[in-house]
C-alpha cells in the first residue's frame, strides 16, 4: 500500500494537467478505434459498391462513401490499425537499438562514443522517405517496408537523446560514489543511469510515435507504405485528391484523423514531460 499513494498522487496531477488530459483522451480514442476495428466495422472496409459511390453522410454510411463505394467510417476505423501498428513497431526498433547504442556511447566514451555519434549522423542522411524508396526498390513497397524505414530513422533519434541524458547522469555525485565503491560501468548503467533517464525516453517515445503516424501517412500517400486492400489514412488522402471538387470531405475525414491522432500524442508527450520532471512536479 506504500506505493499506492505516489501512484494516486501522480494520477491526480495527470488529470489536472490540461495538456496530458486532452492528449490522453485523443490517444485513447485512437486506440479504441483500432480495437473496435478488430471485431467490428459498419461494412467490410475493402468492399466495393460502385452503385453507391460518393454518397454523403447518412444513417447507412455515417461519413459517406468514396469513389469506389467503400464506407468511409469503416476505412477510418481500420486505418487506425495501420497507424498504430507502424507506430508501435517503428518506435520499438528505434527505442531498442537506439537506446542501447546511446547507453554504450555514454558508458564507454572515447572512440566508441565518437563512432556511435558519427554513425547516427550518417543515418540522419537517410530520412524515412528516402529509406522507404530504397527498400521499396529492393523488396517492394508495403507495411513492413514502412515500418523498417521509419524504425531505422528513429534509431539515431533515440541514440542521441539517450547519450545526452546519460552523460548528464554520469556527472552526478552518486554515480561518482558508485564508481568509488567498485561498481563497473554496466552495473552503474543499469542501476543508476537507466532509471534516471527512463522518463526522458518515455516522452521521446511518445513524440516519435506521433512522428511515425505522420511518416506512415506520407509513405502510404506516395504508395510506398500500406498497400491495398488494407486501409490507410495516407492512401485515403491520395485517392481523395482526384475528387477534391466533387467530394472534398473525402480528404477532410482522413486528414482530421491524422491531425487528431498526432495532436493527442504530442499533447500527451508534453504533459508527460511536465509530470515526470521533478522540478515541475514540485510546483504543481
């Protein structure tokens, strides 16, 4: 029961924090849409119904239908799955490899640190879009191509954040005391560095999740990401551009879905940064 009080205090502060509360609500709606789409959508998302194409909002089709008669609401719900899937795995790739490299660079220093940072600089020269084009040319476009391209781009981001945060911890007095007590670099990294930089990594992971959603939409828009028949918000935007004057809402719905999802994750990340910062926590 001792740990219940701090958790309850954190939950109360989180609910009172407007940025975190709004962000958590929007992010929960994104997750809820993906979960609902696993078991139910108003219509099969890929079903084509030409006689009922370009219909407006109605009781039968809440957001209308597209140029092929597919139900927009069903595609939006199913498209949330692609966004979350790409975001989760791309962040996991960047987090696991990037954090490991950042911790290695900080713990070893010297030529190891310099090598990891120069490798990060080299990776930054290949943004997700360029990596997806290269991978698509070799293996073909698809969901896995998008995940790998975005994940590789996330690696230097996490490596830099981890290295900077870890270097600040290595300069603290309690780390110097641990070294004087005979602990080796990896013991100090695991027992002292990782727990003290965890909050920064959580916030960065939230922000990179939002970036991954934008990147997935961009790749799908260009035909390099999620492929038919799996729905994608980015591909919905691509298909809507030919109907901009006839049915402009076809672009508005997936565009708003992307905006709300990214806004929610960014707000939640900003809120977490405030809530997990000890200095700011004491002020609230």
